[in-house]
């Protein structure tokens, strides 16, 4: 039996209640690996609610901020250091260490780097990641899309594994309502304001769910709130149950990203509901959305409006089928297990 440590970030509990796509992926991956006979130990915050074997004595950053308000700038680094110390004390218990955070773990692993895997759940084209990769050329890194892999040095590339989610979390919905949906952080990277303008131009209502970005709260106040009215409703953060209702009842998910999206988990969450996606041609989008099958890929607001006029031509049952074929947690776990075995053979 392969013994794997899954090392989650310390920002949110695993799985997260609202925001926290990385933590959601880590939990779904860990559960699916266990179903494949892998012995998984999860390193995650103490407020995590999981039946997986878990190590971690400290609350997540989100829980600490909920209890104490804004915390000192050094708290995230302290949480990471405490987690990595717990990992260091147990390194010999694992065949593979799979880290979903960044930076410090590479130095800790030392000679164990060749039997480790790092998944970066963020863009990789900025200076911090470039410095990181250059300093650890022997660190195997799994990309979450081909678009992301293009920014990872060749020596670090361990393979591409698209995200997946639990098959049963969302169900097919074939009777959408008179609205479209937006789900994501209220930030300039995700552009909820663009989604509102597109829906309005298409003559459709829009319902928006997601957290206000703590790093850029003014964006919501100045760019989104002024656009809200009875036809453009902000629901706040949404948990799995509310997200299932929001996505399943929508004619389409609008995904007007304005950054090199490394994956975009909400796209496959929508597909799991049978809801097609209208997404901007950035980052991973052409890998995830199948043009004319699971949605439409656009490059402007005008193209998005035109796509919405054709959205009813897509078969929602077919959208769900493509999700089941491509983006389940079981498929993700099988792909990662193949990478683990390849690394163990070196």
C-alpha cells in the first residue's frame, strides 16, 4: 500500500465551507485516493471537518481572523512553519509527500524531494514562482493545466493533472430558470462586473455568489455594488448546497476572467449540474470548455452576449456526461496515483 501525505495550505479548513478551491481539491483528491487503496494522511488545520486521518494542532488563518480580527502579517508564515515541523517529524512514514502550498516545504524535504510532488494552485508566471523553481530544479511539480505548465521549467515538470470533484456533489438539472450565474471571488481577476453587464445586455437576470476579496474589498464597493438591482442579485458566500441551487438553476455560468486562470474549479462544478459555461479565452479555459458541447469560449462582452443567445441549443445532459468523463475526483486520483508510482520508481 502506498503511503501518501497530503499537505494542505493553512488558509481555510479542509474541506472549506465557502471559498477555498484548493482545499476542496485536496479533500476530494485525498478521499478518492483512499478509495483506490492509498493510505492517506492529511496535514491540515484543526478546524477541518474530515473523516480522513489528519495531523494539525492549529486553526486555519480564516478561523483565527474570525476569532481575533485581522492578524499580524507573520501569522501565515508561523502556521506554515508549525505544519512543516509536524511533517518533518513524520517524513519517514510516507512514500510520497504531496504538497499543495508553496515555497518552504521544498527546503524541508531535502533529499526526499525526488519522492515528493508539488501542485501549485495559482499562476506561475510571477517573480516569486520563478525564483522558487530556479532554486529547486529537482522538485517535481504537477501542473493543473497545460496553460499553467507552460510557465513551469521543463526540469520541474512531472505531468498535468486536471482537477476533479466528487461525482455525487452536484446533480444534473434540466430545468433552468430565467437567469445566469456568476460564482467566484469579487475581484478584478474574476470580473463579476463584466458578468452583470453581459447578462443585462442579453436581457437576462443574474445571480452572483462568492466572497468579497479581502485583499481588494474596494473592487466590490466601487465596481460591483453600484450595478446591483432586482435583476442583478448578490447572494454572498455560497456553500455546496446553495452553490448547487445557484448553478443548477442557471441557464449558464458566466466566467469572464481577466487573468491567466490556472484551472477554474467553478467551470466543472457548473458542468456537473449540466449547466454550460460561457468563458473568456484565458489560461486553462480552452482545455476545460468544449466549444459547442459544454459551453462557448469568447473574447469580448459582445461575443458573450451572442453566446448566451445560443445557450439553449446545448444539451444539458451531454454537459453532465462530459463532466463525468473528464472531471471527477476518481479520474483526478487515478492520474495522481500514476505520477506517484512513477516518482517512486526513480
